[in-house]
């Protein structure tokens, strides 16, 4: 494919969901079924169009094209390289599954005529972030996505949701202002904010450091980095489960993506290494990992526990990024994928449980595995991947990250990863084990009245097939991309790392 | 310098004539009266557009009133910046007037609407002339007309609070014009000229001989325009005046009238004062600090308000201070930001006041806390309010971001990061007081309780136009910025 058609496809990928938003809003009035179908269709089309870019990417193609000059020297432009492609493909895939899952999950909910257009719009904004060709465009889409996602978070419109949403919105604005500050400093120093010029800031200076910290605040806030994670444990659990899955599974990654772009395209690896600024990121990442895992232990609400777990998992990505070598970066990019599959599966499974039984408290989940074997099975699989049990993809990312840490001569980081894995085990296993091996409290009395029966009773009360299909596909991904000998995602991650460290070629 | 056609004076004269005609026609045919003024305003806007074409072709033009050449006669100058301001004035006042046609029936007594049209025409005429005039005494006269008609469109609503606010405004404003006149006299004393360009050369020569006269005149000018444009701490009249006036008046006053004085101060600084004067005393520095304080205090006061229009009025104090910060930073990029903010804020704040007006029109609610759930019954006004808030915060895709971008860039260029932080902090404060209103209006679980009257289509249409203007000024700003860059390089 030539450049021109690639550019057209990229524009369509971003524009299609955005254009479909008003269409969906209109269709809502006519038919709910049509709306649902159209939403899935849009997400699917976006995913397929993104995959069309693969042959171009495999040949090492890079596109940088300015579309529209908004101010002198400041453009809306698009950029495509292997990193953009990987994340865009991942995002649209997860989005597709979550949209499919939403159909049944949201059927009982109110205000679906608001939910679907917003869901699809955020997809467009998210793809826009990954395809942005300069920091300014990235900022525009980043803000657009963050602010529109607010509507997903407060969907339930309860007092709790509104409170969490307000916190989220204020943090988003603060993050946005920090980004604005950072971008304007980069513009002042380098005269451009394009991602296509290689390195914009080559010399360490006070302003450059301020800009780096601003980016850390702006993107780190989104990625749930300590100490800016405070909004996350409130905001993710209150959203409807498919939205939680997207928030944790994909939208958090936009923060990590932004930081990767800043590290490799604004500053150079050499500059960060020689000035030691990457240590700021490393320290924050370590605190984030340990703190997220430790606090997750204390949560009893399943979605809150998952949200805290997301904080610690994104810490892995940031840690991998801060080490700045090949293995660590491969691990970080691969973990973006792994975590997206695992956490989306977990949130969707948790959503199915809440949807079917109304149980949110972990202590009430005893025996749930017999009630909902497929859901709980997928949940267990994803949870085991989180802990890092070998054949699953979580193991592969931790292994690669650990290799990277050792390459850099930092065995301390390996310890951090191990401690965090242990903590993961401590807070996931108490969900899984009772779910399968204990019987629900008072079940015998209520349902049969035959006290003292020790039979294992399977009384299947599963979620709908559509919901299950989304959960199962994600759970299978965790095995598949941990086990397969020809691991396409792992090789993509490896190539991405080579590409970024090699300054634009494999 | 080439001479222009008669368009500049035509704009002013047409508006003045329609100011006389409107109340007379109103007694005969009510509808016709409004249409005459609408036609005059449209004519003014279109003529301003032709002036833009002329300036683009042949650069700076001048027009001698009554064919008397300066320094004796009054000179009107048409240059890119003035035409820009003229377009903003005529365009925005046309847009607000379409809204006013329906809204006034609701807010005013029938007998006075004709007079309102007259005052409106006078106000627009004086503001248009103020953008073009190149003569200090002429500027003084126009300021008086502007002040009196502005006062009258507040007090025309015969409520106690309007009279009180109008009176306060009149006194403060008279003090401002008094200071200005004194300053003009002092300048005249040392130079013997009233024409801007002649004064500029004259002052450069006189600076060493009569420094005290000139410094005093400069101080008087700052006080004069500071009062008129509600620069902190001379803003005390503004909240009452803007909040109590009928909504179209509020939109005019907050959207245009305060800005015309900020623009006049900009003209005085860069077209009347020679560079040596600006270097000799830290005039810009004073404006900068007052501006920075205005930005912060305006936002902080606004947070404390419970009345919707009061809140918008206090927010104007913060926003006008951005324009002053642009002047204060004394740097082309910052000036670009400040001048661009004139337009952005004219669009945004007028739209916000109009949407507040639409809310009051249809429900009578003014208290912020009573707006829960109103977004579901009045979607367009509240959508306009949302977009306006976004522009106030400076979110991407709105004009607010562009002006903040340039102000921030100017602050960085001069190495004064503190002021950049002030700009960012004010954005955050704006977010904190605008967002809850929007959230509450759309997302609150409560249903809106009051009785709702439908908003007339013409009012809805003006709000939709407002949304488009705010968004367009955030996206298609390149041409205007380039125009500023060219115009401003000539100042340095």
C-alpha cells in the first residue's frame, strides 16, 4: 500500500467512530437493536481497518503527515509507526469485545442512548491519541478522550459516581494543564512539537526538566502513577463494567503511551540516562507497584480490588520504560498487551458476576464457581496470569521485565517484581479458591433444605452467551499469547523496542 | 499613507442615524424599528468586511473627517488591528442584537424598547468609532457617549438594583473619563497635538524636558482605562452592573464594552506613547501585575457567587485581565494572545450571558444551585453554556486554548514562568467553578422542577451560532494569528 492510502485509512479509523457518534444518537430514537448493531459494526470496522495497516508496519513503514495547520508551526498531524499500530490494534480489539459485552450488560441499565455514542466516540479519540503526529494533536485527543470518558464513569449517576467523577474531572484538568505547560516548554525550546523529527530536546536544562516533570504529571496521572493515582480507585469501579474494562484495560495505557513518546521522541535516551531523569520515573514506578498491590489487599469490593491492581500493573510498564534497555522495553510494551487482556477479562467477569448475582463483596463469592463456572474459570485464568504463573502471558511480561532489570544491573527491580507477584497471589487467590472449593453460605438450607449434604452442586446460572464470549476470548488470549511458539504480540513488542531504541528503524 | 473611501465614516453615521430613527419608528411600527437597526448593524458589519479587503490590498489607510488634514482635523485610521477590532465590535453586536430582539420583549417594558434600540445603536457607533479614531480628544468624546449609553442600557430596566448599579457605574466611569481628560490636557500641554501619530513623535522629543507631566499623564491613562475596563482593583462597579442589566446588555457590556477600553489602552501604549517612554517607566510592569492579580481574584470571587449572572460577571474580571497581561508582558507573542483573547472572550462571554438569559427567559431561575437537571429541558442553552465553559477553561478545540497558548508562550519567551503559572492556575479555578454547573445541569439525578417556557427559535439560533464561533475560533485561527504577527512586528 502506498502512503496516501495509509493516510486515508488512518484518518478513517479516527473519523469513523467520531462520525458515527451523532448517527448513533439519532438511531437511538428509532430502534435499540439497530443502535446496538451499529455500535458493534463501528467498533469492528475500526478494528479491521487498523489490522489493514499491518503489512505496511511489518515492512518497517513510518508515516508522518501534517493535515491541518492550526497555528503557525503548530499542526494537527498523524504519525504511524509500529508502536502506534500495536496500541491502536489492541485498543480497537478490546473495544470491540467490550461493545459486544455491553449489549446484554447494558440492556437493564438506563440512558443507553447516551452510553453507546459516548463509548464509540471515546474509541475514536483513543485511536486519535495513538495516531497523533505531534504532541499538540496528542494533547487534543487526550483531553477529548479524558473528558468524554467522564460520562462513562458517572453513568450510574449515583452520588458516589458523581463524586468519583468530579474527582476524576478535576484531576484530568490538572493533568491537562500540566501537559499544556510541558508542551509549550517543548515548543519554546525546540520550535516544534512534532514526533517526526527524532529528538526535540537534546540538551539538559532547567526548563527541560520542568517539562519532563510536567509530562510525568500529565501522562502519569492518566496511567495512575503514584501519587496521582487517587482518582483511579474511585472512578474505575463506579463505571459500568464494560466501561471499567476499557478504562483499566485501554485508557490507562494512553498515559503510558504518552510517556513512551515523550521519552523517545522529545528527549533522547542518552539525555535521560546521562541526566538521570529516568530515575524519577523508576522511583515513582516502584512505589506505584508496591503501593497498588498492598492497598489492593485491603479492598473487599471486587471492582475496587481490580482497580488497585491496575495501578500496580501500570507500574510495571512505567518501570520497564524507565530502565531504558531492550528487554525491559519489550517487557513494558508486552505488558501493555498482557494487562489489557487480563484486566479486561477480570473486569468483564466481575461485571458478569455483579450483573447476574449482585455480589460485589469478595467475602460473598464463596461457591460462585459452581454457579458461574465459565465466568469464574475465565476470571481464574486471568487472575493466574496476573500473578505470573508460567504458561500465561503475565509470566512472559514479568520474565522479560526481569531480564531487562538484570541487563541493567538492577536486581533490586527483580525483587520488586517478585514481591508484587506475591502480593498479587495474596489478593487474587482468596477470590478464586473459595469460589471453587467452598460452598456458598446458607445455600443448602435455602435451596434444598437437606442439611448436611456434602454433594458438590453445580447449579449453573451463567451470564448470556454474548457476555461469556467476550470474557472467554480475553481469557484465552492470556493463554494463547503466553504459550504460542509464534507469538505475534511478543515479536511486535520486541520490534517496537528495537524501533524505539534504534531511533526509527528495526 | 493612502486615503480610504468613505466607508469608515459611513459605518458610524449610519448607526447614528438609526439611533435617531429607531425610537421614532417604534411608535409607528414596532417591528420595523427593530429591522432598521438590524439592517444598520448588518450594513456596518459588511462595510467593515470591505474595509478588511482594502487593508489586505493596500495596507494602512487613513480618512480625514471633513477633509481636514491632521493635526487639525480628526483622522480615522484603518489598519489591520483596528479593522480586526471593528469586525469584532460590529459582528458581535449584530449577533447579540438578533438575540435581543426577542429577549427584550420579556425583560423590558414595551414603551422603552424603542429607546433601547436607540441606545444600542449609539453604543455600537461609539465603539466602532473608538476603534478607528486617531485623535485623543475625539476618543474622549466617544468614551463619554459610550459610557452614557452603556449606563443607560443597564438602568433602562427600572428595578432598584439596576438603578443602583447604573449609578455606581456612572460615577466610576465619569471618574475614569475625568482622569482621561486630564491626561489628554497634560499631553496637549507638552506636545501641542491631539493626533496619535503627531503626539508620538512629539512625546519622544518632550520626554527629557517635561518628564513629570508625561509620567502623570501616563498614570492618569492607566487609571482611566483601568476603571473603564474593570482592571483589578478598579473593578468594583462591574459585577453589579453586568449582573443586574438585561441579558443582551450584559452580553454587550461583558463581551464588548470592557474590551474596547482594553484595546484603547493598547492603542495608547503602542501608538501614542513612544518606545522611550515605555522603557523609561515600568508601565507594562504595573499593568502586568494588576492583570495577574485580576486573573486570580476575578476567578476566586467568581467561585464564591451563588447567582449565575454575578458569577459570569466576576469571571469577566478575570478574563479581561488576561488581555491586560498580554499588554503587560510587552512581547509580540503575548500581545497576540491578548488581542486574540479580545475576540475569544467576546464570543464566549456573550454566549454565556445569552445562555444565562435564555435560562432566565424560560424558567426564571438565577441561582446556580437551582439549575440541577436543567440540561435535559433546555439542551441548546446548556450546550452553549458547556462549550462556553470549555473555552473559559481553555480546553482544546475552543478559542480559549489559542489565546492561552500565545499568552503562555509570551510569558515563557520573556522568561517569566510565574505568569505562566498564573494563567494555568486561573484555568484550573475556572474549571472548578464552571464544571459543577455543567455537571449539575446534565448529570444530576434530580428532575428540574420549575415551569419551563420554550426558548424562541431566534434565541436558540444565536446560541448555536455562538457555539460555532467559539469552536471556529479554536480551530481556524491561523489567518488571524498571522495577521497579528505582521501587524505587531511593526510595533517593535
